[in-house]
C-alpha cells in the first residue's frame, strides 16, 4: 500500500502513484511524497504519473523527486566548456554525452569551449567524442606515416625514394641509398643510385656509373628493358643500361641493334639533377 498522508481533518490520503519512496509516517502534504526516478528516466511534467525516457541532449543519472516538481535530467551542454552537448534518448550518465567533432579538428581539453585545428604531424578524423575522452587526435606513427599539413583527417604515406625525418618532414633518399616504406637503406659498397636517390625504392635501384669519355651513364642492378647494355663486372656482378626504341632525344648515345635504333637513357634524366655542363650525364 502507498504510504499514507497524515489526517487532514477526518481525511486520510495515499501518496500519488509512483511517489511512494518516502515512507516516513506523518506527512501532511502531497509534496512530501517522493518518486525514485531510475537512471535513464526523468519526470517531464508536474504531477506526472509515469516516468519518461531521458531526452536527447541530456543525461539522467537517477534522482528522488518530490510530488509537484519535475526533474531528474541534466543538460549535457553544462559539462566542461559546453562542447559535449549531444546524447541519445535514455542516456543515464554524463559519460553518454558527446561532442560532434568535424574532421581536421579536435578537443584540446574537456574545459575547451571550441574545437582546435589539428596540427601537422597528427591526424584528426571526424567523429563523436564522449565526455570521458578528448578523443580524436592521434600522432602519425611508424616509419611510413607523416603529415606536413594542418587540419587533416589522415596521415600521408611516405612515397618511395623518400624517408621519414619526423612526423612532419620527409627527406630525399640521397645518392647511394634506396628508400621504401619510409626506411632508408644503403646500397652495397661501391654502388650508388641515380638522381640523388629520387625514385630509388628498391635494392635494384642501386647500381654503378659507366664512364664514356667525359660522360657517364647509370647502370642499374636489374634489367628493365630488352634489349639493354649488359655489363659484367670482374666479380661476375651484372649491371644493365636501359635502351629506348622510341625516345631518341633522351640522350646523345644511339645504338643500332637488329636493324633498329636504340637510345641510351638514364633514370636520373627524369629528375634533371645531373647536369650536362658538369659532364655528369649523357645528353
């Protein structure tokens, strides 16, 4: 039986439905009756006879409400600096509140009142960040991730021929090295790479320089054209110079083979870093 109110004249009344928590005898007013509101619910209107699901944008952690009053819900926007203003219907704890964070932004602290632009070296994907976290910013990691721009949602991948110096910077691989997945590896003793390492992304990009008079041309470690100029070293190592059957302006060295004309080309010509004026390439 619901707790009874004290006599008012000759009338004795029971507490209204759901307001049965206060069992202390001798109550003289209905407003002394109390409802125990479970987490995720609240009393939406005065003298309501039923509990209502906590509204979106609020959390309802459970409360004791007197008859004649409303309550049991707290706006998420009262948390921190106000960014964590969203929640689903029926939320029962502050940890259910979240901020909608745009890509390239992040929350610097729970007390922040505005979003911060993601710094270079980090990625900040869009997403919901809950009150128990400041969430969505992560540093670019490993040898293969970097980001040299601000306000980005992802990290960039290190391209072949470059290696990672820091989370914000790449460096050209450099002559005598090849670079793959952000890692720099030296060529074998006596070998080098063309174009100061530009585009050198595998061990086969290492090779030797063939000198022809005042000129030189790069011979790589693997064959990429057929036919090619094949060079056998005294230690039986093989190196190959590429030949083009169509682009005859790429260098000044032309060869006839099988009734066709071929022109020697050097991978470093793509980058223009070896200069004819210094007698460093065939041109």
